[in-house]
């Protein structure tokens, strides 16, 4: 059997091949800025610490550009910092969002310099 390819058919086949290649090259790849790492300043008061879950419950002020003031659990990856936290500590730090949230760069003050307004509880 002999296949005859005319110039018009060859051009259409070429366009089809280019289209398929372009479509497949996008499959399976993720955009690099789909879930960019974002950082926000956080200021609040420690309500409780859960060492077994690496969590701290914080009554925090508004986080500009991210969320209103509320009481919320956050992950703290640095176990030494987590062990130093106590209920009532005033903290400042960075809330890092990279598909999940965690607190880093925490600084603690045992004083009551920041008087929080009651936040809504998020569990």
C-alpha cells in the first residue's frame, strides 16, 4: 500500500503535530507561582500550646492583607521555640503561607504590652 502525502495534507499534519506537542508540553507541569510563599507579620497573645501536635493557639491582631483578628491554631516547626512558649506570652513573628501556614521568627515578651480585643475562635 502506497501512501501519498500532498503538500496540503503535509501542512495539516504538521499543524496537528505542533498543536499536540504544545498541548502535551503543558500537561503535568505546575505553574511556579501557583502557590507562592507569602509572609505576613503577626502580633498576638498565646492562648495555649500543644507540644504533641506542634501547635500554638494565638489570639492575634488583624493580619494586614490576609485575615481579621481571631483566635487560631498555628503550626510552629521549631520545637525549641514551641517549648519556650507559655499561655499569656505576647508574641510577634512571621506567618508563612506556602500551601500551609506556620509561624516562624517568633519573639516573646512576658509583659502585657498588647491588650488584644476578643477574637473569634477558629479551630
